[in-house]
C-alpha cells in the first residue's frame, strides 16, 4: 500500500512539475491563434473599414512579426530547458579552493562562488539566479541568455497582442460602461457559465484579459532582470547592496549573453560563447578572476 501511494505521489509530482510548461505553451499558442484570427479576418472592424488598399501587405507584415516572435519564444524556451545550469559534469578541482567557495552537504562537494543548491532541482547550480516555476528549472550560468531572450520576446509579443486586442476592448465597451461589459472583462468565466455571453465573446474577452495581465507580469520580470544585468547581479545577490562582480554595462552584457551580445538576442541559433567558465569570476577593479 505504501509503495503504491509513493508511486502515485511521484507521478502527481512529475505531472505538477510539467504543468506550468504545458499551461504556458497553451496560452502562448492560444494568444497567437487569436491574434492571427484578428489579422486574417480583420475582426472586429466594421465592414466598411475592411479590405483597404494595403490590407494584403498589412496582413503579411503582421503574420511575419508575430510568428517571428513566436518562433523565438519557443526556441529560446526549448534551449533553456535543454541547457543544464548545474555542476553535473563540471570539474571543480585542480586550482584549489579560494575565497567564496563553500561546501554543499547535500551534493557532498565544494562549490564555487555564486553557486548554490536548488532543492527543487536537487543539485547545485552555477551562478544560480533563481528557480523558475514557469519552466520548472533553475536559471543559471549557461542558460541565462535563453531565459532573458525568451522574456524579451514574450514581453514584445504580449505588448503586440495587447495592442491588437485594444479593438476587442473597444467593441466590448461600445455600448458603454455597463455592468454586463465590466463583468465580461473582469470575470468572463462566470459570464460564460451563467449563459450571459457566447463562447466566441468569452474567448475574445478571456484572451484579451490574459494579454493584459501577462504583459504586466512579464514586464515586471523582464525589467527587473534588465536591472540586475546592468548591475552585474543575480536575484540572490540583489538583496545585498554590494556589486563585486559588476564590470560595467558592456562587461556585464558580455559575461551574461556572450561575446556576440549585440546580436545573439535576435535568434537563439546565433552562437555567442560565454567568456567565463561559471566557476571563476572577475571582481570589480581586478584583472584576475576570483579563485
């Protein structure tokens, strides 16, 4: 009985770990599909506003823009998940232990500066920033570039989707600010279940709300990490006023995004090797990395 309960618990735990990724994937493709529909049929414009002289070029440009952002979101997310930031397979010895090294009793090994143990991933992570619950994996030295690029295109994609859905809000509020329109915007699920709106109206209202809420949430994450990037800090180091690893804006960009930091954000397939090894870090005002 205990063994059966343990197996069930383990399966539920694994399912919960993949649930945020599945939910995010569903939302991303749902928003893309809804915006594509808005572009394709030019909804919810009035008939006399449709089929303008430049409508074909307008649609092509919009489709190129949104699928370029979708491709970057998916590819960066995939590379983020496939790139392990942990110390597994990393040779930590050889040069001796220096300042900032600690001993992890869980992994039973000495760990370098800026490395810490993640109890969700059950391993120590190089230059650990935080454990991302939306991806179910830690953000660390080797996958930070993909994480930040994914945030960038999620932010731009949600901004684009929010602007495209502005017409949806206009149509909903066309009759005026009424109780029905306000409830449809705030609690579309209840309006659908109670039979007050059609499934089509619910879908538009729900996705439009998701775009706004998602844009605000992603904006907070994205600009916070830009702030940390400029300061040369991780989320864990943000609580301290010290910035011992800040090498200036260009230095921080190079050590975080790689030697091709100026162009690698355009596509995750552009190689951009990191100048460090995730073990030794150059300290502000020093030409030698900490050991």
